[in-house]
C-alpha cells in the first residue's frame, strides 16, 4: 500500500508543487489549504506523514501539530517555514516533529526527509504491532479504587457501574489524563478537543457545556472526578496520583 501523505499550506502554488514532487515518488498525496481542513482530514483518515507550513491564517503550523499529535500520535510530521528562528525550532522539537525545513527547500531535501520520516513511521508501527499496543499514548488507566478508564473504548468502569463517553468527552479526558499535572488553558483545550482555534475570551464559554457533561458522568467515580480540577481563570488539569 502506498504511504499516505498530507500536505498543508495556504499558498496554492507551494501546496501544488509539494504535492507534485511527492506524487512523482509514488506517494498518495492529499492537499489541505489550511489547518482546520488538515485536522478534519486526520480525524477521519489514516495519515502516515504530514508536511505543514508554519505561517498560515487561522490555525498556524504549530497549532496543527499540537492537535495532530493528540489525535494521531503515530503520524510523522515535517514543518516547513520561510521564517526560521531558534524559538520556533525549539517549539517544534518539543512537539516531537520528525524534521524542520527552511523554505525554499529543494525537491531533493524534501524527498530525503519524507523517506526518513516514512522509515521512522514504518519502524514505529512495527514496534507497536509487536507490543500489542495500538495507540501511541496510554489507553487504559487503573485507579487504586478499582476504577478502569478505557480511553480507546471511551468507557469508565467500576464493579457494576459503567459509563460511556462521547467522542468529545473522551478526547477531553484523554488530553488531561495523558498529561497528568499539566494545566491546560481553556483555549488550548478547545483547540485540542474540538479542533479549532478561538479567543481566550470565548474559549471558556465553548468548553463549559462539555466539561459540565463530563463531570456529570464522572460523579459516580469519585476517585476520578476529584482529579479533574478547575484552575480559576486559566483552565483545567488532571491531578493524578490515585
């Protein structure tokens, strides 16, 4: 099966040029004109490698990478930018990208980086398959009181009590539990869970109904609900430790 590559760039000429280079190498290429379209594609389709431009209107490249790392952690990512800086490079590397290329990158540079990224993807997939773990992050959490949180099935169980989560509720709980002790702002959570950017002012209102529904479902699992903590004026965190 041909590797699936997603090319994300708001400039039509650059986007088409990248797609043409990669198609000549025999890859299946999907173009996306903005970050939102890229995130929607990754939610629905399997993507082996993504090439994303840094500077785009709306969701920029770093925001796209942050969301894709949550919903498809196995996807290898190459960041392209015409505005290289130490700060951006450090941010990108913290997000576990495969490569960071400065524009204009030559076709040879792009193809070489893509081949290395796909090799890493294949190796990672092989390791995952052999270990029996089908996801990059932890899927099942066991709390001390016997509560089991199955993120893959979006299910919480304790003895005869079972609660099922919606996809959005499951994504919210996953982000918090996989990053124990980290405080996420309302805006970050909207981006990671809902897949779009908003203002810091609007984010709490967007998030509030979702958090309320999740809290209601967690009420019958006190050891879990007590760990989802609101940080006044900032956002939420999962305290962990149970």
